[in-house]
């Protein structure tokens, strides 16, 4: 994991800066989970649903504010009470 392009945070940062390879890497990371989630969808609708989900993920990644990501301690204090 020493390669910064493999870290999710860094990939989102690079993708937001317009790095197409980073965006492609993110898409490739999420595609198996999206496909798994769509197994219960009718076969004829599956591809459309997968594309819609992927589009929403891409939009969310582009709009996500990386400056507001809490560190682990802040996360635990907020959500582990």
C-alpha cells in the first residue's frame, strides 16, 4: 500500500483533480460490489441499474469534501458512543 494511487483517499483526491486513471481505478474498485448488489435485479434491468449506481458514486466522489474527513479518534468519538 505504499503506492499512493492504491489508497482510497488519495484516489478520490486525484480523481477530483481530473486524473482519469484514478477515476478508472475507483470505478474498478466499486464495480464488483455494485454487481453483487444488483444480483436480485431482473437481468434485463441489471446493466441500467449498475450504470445508475456508478454514476451516483462518481458524482458523490467528485463532490465529496476531503477536508472534512475526520481522523480515526474523531470518528470513534462521534459514532462509537
